C-alpha cells in the first residue's frame, strides 16, 4: 500500500496544532513530525498555508455526489460537521492572515463552487450582472461567517449553521441550486 504523503503531512500539522499555536509551527516542525524531508514537503505544497488549505478541502470531500443524492442542506451540514472534527486546527487556521490565507481561500472556494455548479447545470446563458453580484456577495458573506464561526469555537450544531447559510442565500441563487421546497424556505 502506497503512503499518502499529503495526508501524512496534514496529520502532522493537525497534531502539532494541538500542542502549540499554528502560527508558530514551521515546515521543519511538520516534516520532523511526519518523518519526511523538506523537499518532500515542497514537492506537494507551496508553503504551510497551502497545506492548511488542502486540509480544509478534505472537509469538502464527496460534496458533488452528496449534493446530487441528498441535497444541498445535507452538503452544507456535512461541511460544518467535518469542520467541527478539526475545530482546534481550523479555529487557529482561520485567524492566520497574509498571503495565501485560509480566509481568502474559503471565499474563492465558495464562489467558484457555486459558479461552477450553475455553469455545469445551466450554462452561461443564465449569467448576468445580477447573478454575478449575488454569487460574489453570498460567497463573501458565507465565507466570512464560516471564519467567524470557526474563530468563535464553532458554536451550535452543523445543521443550524447550514440552515443559517441557506436562509441568507439570495433567491436568484436558490432558484439555480438543487434545493428541496423545505430547503428553499430556510
């Protein structure tokens, strides 16, 4: 069985974040914990923030299948539930600022996810300035709220956070996403 080097490095960083502040963890700390070399790290990640973003993306695994089979609320609930599993790590990661920060990456992921979903299902014909504005506005708000929720210690249930996110979504977006009648009423 092949070793998943990315997962090995990610686990090392998560473990280290339980022991000391994430801001003080270096690439050297990570590779020492993982039993890998610096070049191995840089073969897979640009920097520590790139690894942090990769860990965040793990919380999104399987989202397309989940949206299609169980709905958008189930996808959002899973996203928040997975985040709670890594709460200490993500609380610290969301507070890190600067180039390639997780906060900016969450915005970009949110924006591109919605845009890509709509393009795949409806094409370019539905895009106008109003929808583009709604996508950017919602992505900024949703990502900012996610960061604030993480920094506050992730209070409340994952389902409650998913309801809040759907409740605040612009109607023009709700009309283009696979939402049940109940999900549209949040």
